[in-house]
């Protein structure tokens, strides 16, 4: 199996500059989206430098990952997840150190959501509230969990789903790369099959997606570059209040 993809990012209609960043690499099977926090270009620095750092880390450790995948047992998959987490931690420490050295970058951080597809396996790393969706046939699943204050309250029964729709602070994230010198990273592996579709996106897109049917409709569009553009257009038509990034990935035989 191999993956093909298309990715786009757009400033949207309200923001003065784009603090989102992405990596799309079909050779590695590596896809990353990030949504910077900080303003005055600091968020832009955080997102761009973090995705570059993680991409370099993955490129450097790809031989180890492929060697582990030759076994593909539980221990090998766990070691791959730890390698991926270390890559995100490397970006986290790097951003934090730069902010400590430069007062103008104080407080910069970013979400980071990553999908790696290799040899019939897929791995996800998640920090923040960007997302990965998988569409398999008619079945859509949001693979990642939003690290937001609203989602935390929902999980712990502090608010209802109905209250969450109108609650304040929807954009308050509880984890970010670079906010401190360490961040808790969700990592997991999943199976992939020919025909699977994935979409990685920042909240500038998924914040406007109200139903699963809307997500499915965007993910089914062909070709993939048109699907990515359709996703950008969808968010802008609904207001474009934030930067928008969408990466569409298809698993081919």
C-alpha cells in the first residue's frame, strides 16, 4: 500500500497572517498540521519550526522505524510510538528554549497533529486541537481527541454536550508544543486498508463542521488537490474567522 495526498493552508478572512503550518510527504508517508499560538508572528514561528523539527526527526529515524516494522509485534510498535513521541518532545524543548532566549517569543506554542503511514501501518501523534479523521467506506471516525478546556469538561461530566455548543472558551487548549519544556503527547497506531481516506485539519476548518455528513462529503471529493481546496473554500464560506489547513490522504493498493 502507498499513500498519496494533497494539502493546503489559507489565512482565512479575518486574521492578518497565517500561523498554521503543514508537512505533506508521500515518500515518507508523513503528514503534519500545526496551529500556532502567540500572535505577532510568534505563532507562525512556533508552527513552522515545530513541523520542520518533527519532519527532520522522522527522516533521521526512519531506518529504525522500518526495522521495527519488519517485526510489527506489540513491542516493536510500542518502540515506534516512543520514537514518534520523542520527535514531538524534541520540537517542544526546542521551541521552549528559543522562547526563553528571546523575550519577543515568550509564550509561543503550537498544536501539532501527525500521521505516519509505513508498510501497512499508521501512527498518530496528537497535541492540541487539530484533528485526524479516517473514512473507511461509510464509516467515519475522529481518531484524535481535542485537548481543549471544553472537551475536558465534557469528559469529566462538568457540562453536557448541549452546553458545550454554546460554552465560552472553545479555543482554550490544555496542551501545546512549546508552552513548557515538556508536553504530554497522545500516540497510537491503527491499521490501514486500501481505500481508506484521512483528513488532517486545524480548527479553522473543523470548527465549522457541524455533522459527520459534512466531513464525509469533503473527504470523498476527487481528486485530492480539489478536495483540499474544497475544504478551504467551505471554511471561508462559513466565515473564515481563523487560519485554515487541510491535508487529504488516500491509501492506495
